[in-house]
C-alpha cells in the first residue's frame, strides 16, 4: 500500500513538473549526460551506498509522525521496492523538496542532492536495487546539508488533550504551557511537536511576561475545555512576543550560534494551534521542545519583525455567484472569527497605504497582494538571520525583498512555485544588514482556480481563506 501511495505522489509530482514546463528535451539530454559522466563504484548496494544518502536527506521527513510519514523510508525492503520511483523523484529534482529559487539570498541547510548522489541512486535502481550487506553501512560524513537537530532540554505540553470543536472547520485554540525554570534562560533552538498531523495547519508560540499573564491565562478552561478560542493570535497584545512558529514542512529550528530568545521565571508560554478539521477530528496534545542555554552565557537576544499584505482575490472570470462579492467574504469572516474581522481587510489596506483601487487589476486567475515598509530614520541598524513566508492553498508565488527599487536590491526569499505543504523558515548563510531608510517589500500571488468552491477571498483565519505574511528574525537592537 505504501508503495502505491509513493507511486501516486511521484506521478502527481511528475505532472506538476510537466505542467510548469520544468524541463525541455535538450535539458533532459544534458542531465543524462551529466549522470552518465559520473564515476561510480561497480557493485552498488542499498546499505553501503544509498542508505547514507537516504538517512542524511530524507528520513527526517519520511518517518512516522512527520509530514511525509505516510511514505516512510526507514524500512530497507520498502525502500528497495520503491527504488525506481525514488530515482525518478531525485533525477527530476522533485525530492528533496527545496522551495526557494537560486535567486534568493543563499541559505544554510539547503536541501538537495549532488549530481554524484543522484547518479548513484539512478545507477543503483537500474542495477535492480540490490540490498547488500548491512555490515557495509557507514553513516554519511558530509556535513554540507545537515538537518538541524536540537536538545530537548525542556518539553512543554498542554495539561490534557483537546478535542476540537465539532461545529467548526477551522478551530484556533491557545494553550498555556508551564515554563518550569528557576533562573533566566535563552531558547537557542526549538521543535514544535504536532500531535495529530492531519489536523495541524500551523502553530505559533508566544511568550507572555508577568504583566500579560493575568489578563490572558485566566481564559484557560473558560468554556470547560483545555485552552481557549483565540482567532487572530496574541501578538497584537502588549507584553507578548512571538518566539516560534510551525507550518507543514518546517524542520527543527537551531538559532544561529550565540543567539536566542530570553525567557525568565514568572513568564508563560502559550501555543496557538490552528486545527483544520476537513480530514479528521481527534484529541490532540501538541507541544514544543526547547533547547536552552543559561542567561549567563554570551548570547544575544532575538526578536521578530512581521510584515503583512492585503488579500483581495476575486472569483475566476467564468464564475458569477453571490459568493463572488467582496462584501460576502467580509461578512463571512466576521461570522466565523469575530466582529473585529469585519474591518480587517480595510485595515490591511490602510496599513499599507493602499485602497481597493490598487487591486482593481486583480483577477481570479492572477491576484497579487503587496506591501512595503520603509524603516524610519530613527531605526537602529538591524541584523537579520532568517526569513519566513506564509500563505495558504491558493498561493502560487511569494517574494520578500530588501530595497527592491534601490541601487543594490536583495531578494531575501523567492518562492516561484508555492506549495502549502512545504513551508519553512530559511536561515541566511550570512546575516543581512538592514539600516534606517531601507525598504522591505513582500509580494504574494494567488490563483482562485485552485479552490474547489471559488468565492471572493479576503484575509481570514481558515485554510480556505488566505494570508500574505512575511517575518524576519532579527538581533534585538540595543537601546540608545
């Protein structure tokens, strides 16, 4: 059964590649020449030659409980059985998935196989995928692509599992997590631990200081169930900071050496879970594992800078129904997520100094949302370590730019083919310096034909709504 699932996914991936005009005949000829020109051992085997590549590049995702857990590559016999499809996936660069284009700022931990590794897997599959002797296995020593690993110094879980609301399709729930520390610490790495992956749309981890605690945490169990309903999150509230996120495809986060988020006794952590219940509804106890260092260490504090853009997505041109009116979408989000969402789309426009007229050219087939932030003259110099972009299932591309119209523009993150199932934070190979007067711009594009039930789409909390969000993780500037 797993082999059939793998075949289906590979087939879908191949259709996607073809539909997007991935490779011409000449390019494939060039690729074949590259593969045939690689010098390889004569007697290839899984354990000696292929297993080290699979374990270094694949099994963090292709393992039970992770995003690709339905296609585990930890069983040698199943991996051998699927050898031809694995070879197809790596030859066509479908796997390992890496969404940023080469035009993006260079990143650490870039997923990808060398031409030698691809040629080895292809030749092994052609030779019948021999298993070989397990004694010949030796772990890979190449550290060029090392999936971040963290120490779980403190694991935080809700007090008990939560059963999502049976009347909702998208349930946003916040859970307080006991921060059991006796002295100040720094979070130098983290891994969000989604419990029921089929329900988990995203998670955001907030830090509340002592002043924020009473007004927020007393909502726990206010309706008799763990946590409380929290559409919109907590980051707009005073004394609340975002310290972590998780989206499908995101791997453990190891902050750059010498940096972290400071936490102190008396503060609280809250995890906001977005459950999408289209597939299943089960008890869930998602949490987070933290890697900690003493506050006595020489560690610099991190902060996050968010940037959002309006979402104005009309229906496809061949659809005319009441749901295609903008007012329908605004009223719908207010009914689902609360009255404050009624004016959210207009507030997004004002925040970006725009009006609806700026989006008059949007169509259901190609809608764009964009926003710029010019850093005020009093802004101290900033150092950015990583970048993240977030959209939902109608997204087709995402860009985060620095000084796009300047003399030295920098494309911080370019994802030309958006995939909701593979979102991540990308850590720059070298930190990016940002100064007063610099301009940050995010741009999202969508295609409403991707919806099974198209309607006018505005900013909303549900999976079938849309967002356009970018964040930068920065070194906290020193106060002047």
